[in-house]
C-alpha cells in the first residue's frame, strides 16, 4: 500500500478503531480473565468470545486469500518455531504477572490505572532488549500459500456458522442505540464487532494491532530497517481514546486505583515485550491477524500463550496461598 493510500485509509480506519476500543472496553476482553474463569469455575464463555472474534475475522480474510494471495505472508523476520512457542509462553507468563493481557492493559489504562504505564514501559524495554541482543537464529523463508480448495471448504463452513450466529443474535430485539449504550457488551455480540472490524482493518490497512505496531516501532528505533508507517502509529492512541470514552461514560475515572504493585507490572510487561518480539505482537495480534490469515504455527503459539497465562496464575495463587508446612511427629509432644 502506497504512502498516499494510508491517509485515505485513515478516514475510515480511525473511527472504526475508536469504536473497536469502545466495544472491547465494554466487553472487558482479557485472556488472563478467560484463563482464570476456566481454572476457578470451569467457565469457557470468555474463551468462546475470543474464538468467535477470530472466526469472524477469518470470514473476511479467507475470501481475500483466495482472490489476492499476495496478502498471505508470514510476518518478517520469522523466528524458528521453538522460539515462537517460547515467545508465546513468555508473553502469557508476563500477562499473568501483570494481571492483564494486551487488550486489558489498555483497558485498565483507560480506567486510570496508571500502573499499566509501567507495563507498557516494560514491554518497550523487553522488545528493545531482544532487538539489541546478538542474533541467535537464522531467519526462515516465507511459507507457501494454502490450497485454494482447502480455503473454499473452510469458507463454506464459516458461512454456515455465521448464519447460525446471526440467527442466535436475532431474537434480542433491543434497539441499536440501547445496545451501544449498554454498560456491558455480551461476548457473542462483541465478537461480531471485533472480528469483522479487525478483518476489515487488515484488508484495507494491513497490520494494525497495537502490540504489533509498538513492537515494530521499537525494533526500528533499535536498528531494524523495517518500520511500520508513521500513519499507522496514529491508530494506537485512537484505540485508547475509544476505551477512554467508554470508561468516562461508565464513571470509571472517579474510582481510586492503588499505586502499589507497579514493579510486578513492570516485570510482567518486560516478559510480554520479550515474548512479543518473537510472536511478533501479542494475543491481540494472534487472534485478530495471524490465526485468521492462517499464518503457520500461529494457533500453536497462541496455545502456548494460554499455557503461560495458566502457569503464571497458578504461580501467583501458590505465592499468595502457600501450603502449610507439614508438622513433624515430635512437634505434638506434651509436657
């Protein structure tokens, strides 16, 4: 996409990204919270919302891969699989320590939780540290395109699934203004907005998620010759602005936020940055760009990210609730 096309794309991408920020804040999207739901109460509703958003994004990207195969390309540089898996685990572990993934870090910052500034600082430091370190691997070549027959079969299944989803949403007869003004959006409704919006942004604007953009910008400052377009950087504050509007309408700015605990956020952000340098990006990039465009190994990397979140939550639980030490028999001796 030429430099002249990017300003034109901003005319529709800017309000769309702001609305996606608003909607994601209303839905309280968070992979850490989704994993916590599974560990604590075996509830999968939040994971279902992420899965639906990924499938809605795929519904737009698969036809593009059939009609415009040049859109299908793995991010460059591409690390070996084992490093990508390790990056996913590091990102998930850091998100658990931080108490929020890439989505909820911005959401909590919009709620005036200033500890998230430490998280973003840690992310930047982690990406820069990896970029400045001596190269540890040889870059892989770009993979081939998926089979058109396979893409058409997958697209047919997605169309059937989308019809079922729309039918499930149809009985809710609330007006559009009432739905948009609701204090909380349902995971199923948010998935439609986020998935279709993300798919449209990828087709018309290229990689747009804030972790991917932030990672590319930091890498460029650290010496990487490939940098994201300057106009793409505008979408990061626009996404935050949409979340801030939602937070303001909820009255979240009037709630006090504790200032303690920021070193944990800084450490969590550092691990997220190291992992995000390898993915590249975060869970938002995996769910809304890499998996929907069928980037090789992206699904396995996301599963490793989820495993990292689960491991981090279990470590935090063990640290906060240590098991009582076993008593020796002679401890119960009477006088």
